C-alpha cells in the first residue's frame, strides 16, 4: 500500500455517511499513520496523512465533538512539512482552527501582545481563560511561550518565588515534549540557577525529565563559524561549578548519550577549573579540586580528560607540594592509564617521556620521604607494564625492586637485584640496596656492603654504607672491624664539616669496649665479598676459557686475552681479579659471564632497503676461579699440512683438516713444506674476519693424521707426457694436476684415482687442490664417467672430403684420432665411454675417450 491507497479510501468515504464514513476514514488513517511512521518526510505520504486528518476534523465538528476534533487537529499541526507546506492544506488548517478553538481570537491576541513585549497583558488573558475553565490543551503550547517570554524578559524584576511559580505553572502544562519550547525553558532554568543558589537546578532537571532532551540538545551547534556548546555539556559544567549534589549514576542512566561522553563533560570542566585555579594561585582551592575530582570520578575508568587531569597533577604537585601526588595517584587509580599514556610524546623535534612513566616515577620519588603503611601492589603493577614496554630502562627495574623492598617482598626484590648486578655490577649503590634484601644472613650482608665500598672511591657517597656495615659487624661481634668503619665515617665527615648521624653515636658506644688495632678492613672485604658474588651470580653457569695473550696497553697497564676457542673472546685488566695476577699463557680459568646483547644496524648500500639489525654479544666477566684442567686443554685439537714457508719472515703457511689457512712462526725443529703438525686451535676475530689461530704446535707423522683430511674419488681426464703430469677432476669446481715426480702412479685417461687433499683459495679467488696422497682405485664415480650408446655422425671441414675430421654422438664430441683408431668413416651405431673434464680453454665439458662400433 502507498499514498494512493489513502487517497482512494478518502474518495470512497465521500459517498458515505455516519458510521460507514467514519469507518472508511479510520481505515485510511491507519494506513496513513503506518506509511508516515516509515517515511515521515515523503511529500505525498505527508499530504495523504494530512487530508485524512482534515476530513476527520470536519466529521467531528459536524458531530459537535470538539475535543475529538481537537485531537486530530493537533496531530495535523505536528506533521513536519519541512518548508514545502501545501497552500491548500494551510488554508484548511486556518479554516478549521477557529471552528475547533472557540478561544482562538483571544489566544491569538495574547500571542500578539506577548511578541510585542506586553507580557503582563498577555498573561492576564490566559489567567482569565484559566479562571473560566476555558483553557484547553490546544492552547498549552501558546501559554508556555508566553510564560517563557515573560520570565526571560523580566527575570530581574521577578522574585525567586515568582520565577519558580511560573516554572511550576509551565511544568503543569501538557504541551508537546520534547520540543524547542521545552528545551528553552530548561536553558532558562540553567542560566537562572547560576545566579540564584536557592534554585535547585538538578531537582528541576529531573522534573523536566531528561528523556525530553532533543538531539540538538545533546550535540554541539554551529553558528557564524563557531561551535556552540551543547545544552547537556553546559548542564554538566554547571553541576560541577555549583558543586551540586547529584546522583551521577542516576544522571548518566537518563542521558541518551555514550556514558564516557557525558562523563567527559564533567571531567573537562574539572580540568579547566584546576588549570585556572593554578593560574590564579588559588592553591587551597586547587588541592580541594583535585581531591573532589578523585572522589567523584576516578571510579569511572579511563578517558582522555581523566589522563589530562593526571597530567596537571604531575605538573602542579611539585616542590613543597610534591608529597600530595602519591595519594592522588593511588586514588586516581593507575589501572585507568590508557595505551596512549604509555607512548612517548614528540613535539618540536623533542621527545618527552610518557605520562604513565612520569606518574609512576613521581609516585616512587614520593615514597622516599613517606612511609605509607598500605600495600604498594597498586604501584608495582604499572611498573611491571613499564618494564615490558621499556626493557632497556634499568632505573625502572631498580625502582620496582625498591618497591618490593618497601612491601617486604624480599624474594621478589632479590630476583630483580640478581638481574641488576649483571648490568650494573660496578655501581656501589646496587650492592648497597641488594644488602637491604638480606635479612637473616649477616655474612652475606657484610659481603655486599664490602663490595659496595670496594667499588666506589668517592667517600662522599659512602657514609651510610660505613654505618650500615658497622651495625652488622657489631651484631657479629667483629668490633675491631666495626671501629674501622666508624672511624672512616667520622674522619670524612669532619673533613667536610658535615654533622655526624645520631646512629653514629649509638654504634660508637657499642664499639667502645675495644681499642682500634686495625688500619683498614681490606682482609675483611677480601674474605666476605666472595659470599656476595657467589650468591648474586648463583644462577649463572661457569664457563671455561684459556689465556691466549698478554700485553701492555698504551697506558702501560697489563692486559690479558681469553677465549673459549669459538664464540667467546675478551680482553680484561690483569688486576680485575686476584686469580689473574699469577696467570700464565695457556692456563684454564673459570668465569661467570654476563652475556650482554648488542644490536647494530648494518648500513645497506641501497637506501631503499630496510636496515639489517645484527645482534652481537659482549661477555662481561663477573667472577673468576682457577680450573683444574691442563694448559690449553679446552681448545680443540687441530691438524694441518705445511703448504708454504715465508723464509724471509719466518712464517709458516698451513692448511688445516677443515681447509682453513693458518699462519704461525717457524718452530724448532724447523718445518718443511709437506710436513704435518698438530696443535690447539681457537677462533680470533680480526676486523670482522674470523681467523684460526694455533697454539702448542708440534710436528707429527703423516701416517697418523692423513685420514683426518678429506678423501674423494677423482677421474683422470688428461695425461701430458711432454709436461710430465696428469690432470684430474673431483667435481665441476674442484680439479688439479699431479706431476710425475710427486708419485709413482702413471694413470691413463679415464682412470679413477682416490685423493686425500686439502684446499685453499688463491689470490685470484679460485679454489686450489693440494694433493696429500694418491692411489688408483676400483671405485667408480658415475658423476664423472658414463657409458653411452647412439648413432655417431661424421663431420667434415670441407664438403668434398671423404675422410671425416670429427664426429658427434648426440651432443658429445668425438675427436679425429678416435675415429682413425677404430677405422670409422661413416655414420653407424656405437658404444662410447665419456668422462667429465675440461677442454683446451679450461672450460668444463664432457668428452668421449673411447668408442666401439656395434
């Protein structure tokens, strides 16, 4: 059904009367209403709907039923024609109104008076209509506008009681709601409440009914190029500014907007109030605003403005007021930190720390001067997230450890400090803090405090450590040692002119029973520091390395180089550990290492390529011990063949069983080319190149190690009697020659030989074979020799010749001398033997070495 159906039903009703006419019109009305509800802005549906209502108004007027006619007339006036009203329909509305509304002329006159500013006279007309009980619902909208214009214009002349009376009268009307008038009344009440504290706007708003807020009231407007704040945002702002007691949950449930959007109206207002209070130096008011905000809104979760207010707190709570931040942040609730709060901020080419990181660090700083009794898990949890996001920030890890300490979670703190002493093993304060984790083991505590004292040379930083160590030493009845620490502390404070700590006097009294007999505590440190190191590095395995070199650096200090032979290579000072001072080349020592990961970008020649990140490792020694193993024992055994001797420099060039070229000085007894040696080997990195280095080099019999070199079956692909040599092929990339003087073998072309050999790369980047042993073999390599069968085709250099110059079997070349040998001068079927070799141009190819006619 469409609008045509409605018009047809109306037409049918015109020929009817009474109940039949009414039934037909009601049917048409039902269809029109359904169509209008689905498409309220279709012009023809609007017209069809309007004409049915006009017909019903006329029907009930004829029946003298004005109330029912009035109902349909009101529905008629509610149709939104959106500026294209039909003139005929408008004339019909003008025709019907005086007939339906017996008070039309009086109401019209009142409206004219009101619009001209005669509000009181207009109001008097309506009072008369009310007193005579003549004010119908039809006039409620007009009466409402007259009330609005009057209170809007004469607000300053009206008492609070009068204004509230007019608003009460309006609220008792039954005009259309929601509507522009209804929203204008709310807007008036909002503005009125700002200057009249006795007017309870929140109560009025609930009576007004938030369900009547229009879409225009819930969203910003736009006029003259500027945004106009929405009515709902101004309402929320006033609730905050007036400090109104409202039920926020109830309020949120009544507003047809996203909950977070409405909450942000409140939060944004608080933000600006806080900002302005600070700007105007109203500090008492400022701190009260922060507290009020948390009480009312922190429970509603994260949002942009919630984070903005935290940002203000982090900025404003400083110096003498910094202590306020700890409780504020706890009540603000770190769980409300948004993902954006964890991101670094880039501005004007500068990078700033994330809000979340600044907040947790500021809270941590507060704890240095405060000793809250509450559980600190609320702060530890965001630290855990921060550490995951910024794993390279060691301070975050350290601060989290200190939080665990304050929380009496000693095992968790110990776990972190075991990580920290790997990266910060040379920082005295890490060992001092680590000692605070140790509650029941005074020997371990002494060791950690001793380690801290050994690491830091500036006495300015060591006062608390001396006192802490003295306290533990007194508990262990090591009074002589305790006195040394106390005297060191006292002397330095007196030199600096600093006052002595009250705890110094208390500790001194406990140590007065002994006279100072020790000059220092070096022996004490030496005894107890190992306890600390063994405990701190207990989870790290020992790694054995060998001392491979000693030298003096540019400053004349002794340096030592160690390696495990493969992946670990490091150089350290001879004085780094006590055990190194008497060490000798080849000695095996045990270290516990911190394996530090280092990432480097490999610059690519082509800018459009993504940079390749290379991960390398630096091995930092933590503690060292002697090993019971023999000198050089942990290095691999290596065997090599002497290939060349630079007699001028006395340097041997050798090739190992792994085909690595190695260089070392001539040894006694002197070596000759062709000799074999055994040695201990390790890998040394020189300018991004891995070199094999040998130590403990000794000459060895060829027979005892020849089997350790690689062995392959090769084919002889050429014999040169004139040059007294033969050529062999192992693979397409590996071939060589053997001179007759180097062997008693005299193989022929096509024979297989077994070679033991080494390889080296020459300056021309070609792989060369160094033959170590050679013998004939019955083994066959089918990749180097094969038998074929096919038609041999004769080839001639000149077409008039009768004797062929060469031939082909498929793609295989047959030289003239083989044709002559087998007396083959015409095409025929043959068996042939082909081998893989190289031609005169040194190019690899298959060649025929034997043929037989079938």
